[in-house]
């Protein structure tokens, strides 16, 4: 068996599609199909069943997927161990970050990564929690930071810290002090669509009290939300970091929501089906060190 064929097979199996796998692997689909067919001929087993919606695994395919993941993991671990003999880990890490966190974490994290792992490579990708969960499952991400992740059998989750959410509104309003959840429900909100983590949290907290949010506009871009709030389109529910990294911060103010406050849980997530390499473990340790300190920084002035 060729390691490249095993890698190709795993990617097709995880994505459930030759077309999607060819795009991710940057290989022509006919060439990818030939490689998988050669693997099936060599093993004298049908590994994938083709259908109109993509592919499904046969029993032989499920067995090869399980062992193939272990083989590739061992190869990567061997490369890392050899690199460690040379003096440094040299593996790869694909990290997923929420957009609001990426703006404040990417630079200091990249700097710390280069200092601690100078021969390793890091790829940072922004995304919504739902998209990053899928990327963890299909192997496009190795590690991700997620807000309020739902427990799942195929994702291991380690809580990092709680991040306060605030009502973001135009500066200059005479009202001050904490805002009750009932008052929040009456405010016209510029808010992301489902299944964005903030939208789900707001609806859950209000729903537990028999309330529903008043949605003025739905938009998934945090910078666009802040632009709209600054333009008077409504209020928003966001974190301190999301506002502090915006060029509209001087036009906005934050108010606490509820008592003791509305909290969003930030967690580190990895696939439970793929053991982390040494380089990925080092990245996870770096995130555990840095993220709580950055997210738990001082509050913007009201």
C-alpha cells in the first residue's frame, strides 16, 4: 500500500465525496478515482460504494479507515520524533478560530508558536463554530476554539474560560447599569443567524424565561454588525474583544446583560477519532496558556 493512497482514501471517506476530496487534496478527480481503484485492486476489497449523493464505506472500508488513520498518525509521530532528535518539532497544525477572536489572537499566537516551535508550520482559518466542527470531523482542522460547543461523541472538548457578552449600543444614551434579559428581549438587535453561537445563546437564555429576541437584522459578519450598530440600526450582543478590535469602538459602549452577567463558554476542541500529534499537543498547551489571559482582559470603559 502507498501512503499517498491511504491519505487519499481517508479524505474521500471523511468527506463522503470524490469531488470534495479532490478539491481539498488539489488533485484531479479522475486521478483520485484511479488511486482509490488501485488500492481496492491491491487489497482485493471494495472499499467505497458509489451512489448519486457521494460514497459510503463498506465493512472493509471502515476497517481500513480506522487502521489508515493510525498509520498516518504514526508516520507523522515518527517525523516529529526524528525532528525532536534534531532539536525541534517539525509537524503541522491547522487551527480554527472564531472571527472575533482571530483578530486579537492571531498575531500573538503566531509569534509564540514561532518562538516555541520554530520548525513547525501553522495554518489559521477563521470560521463559525458549526463549520469548524465539521472541519474537525473531516480532518481539515486539527484544533479549534469554539463558543458554547454542544457535547459530541466524535469531538473532545476542553473548556478554557468564560467570556462575558454585553449589549453593544451607540455611546451617549443616558441609560446605564446592567440590562435585564426582559429589557434585552425588547431591544431591536442586529444579530447573527442560526446556528451562530451568540444567536443560540441569546435565544436559549431568553427562551428559558419565556422570552424571544426582537431581531432587527440578521448578519453573520461581526464587523458589519458593529458598522450597523454605529449607524443606528439597532443594538448587538457581542464580547468585549469583538468591540475593542473594531475601528468603531469609540462610537460604542457596553452594558452588562443580566445578573451576574451573560457568559459565553470558550472551549478547545479536537477530533476524538484522530490522536493529536506532538506538535498539535504543543499548540493545545499554548492555547491553554494564552487564551484565558487574552479573553479575560480589562473591560472597555462604559
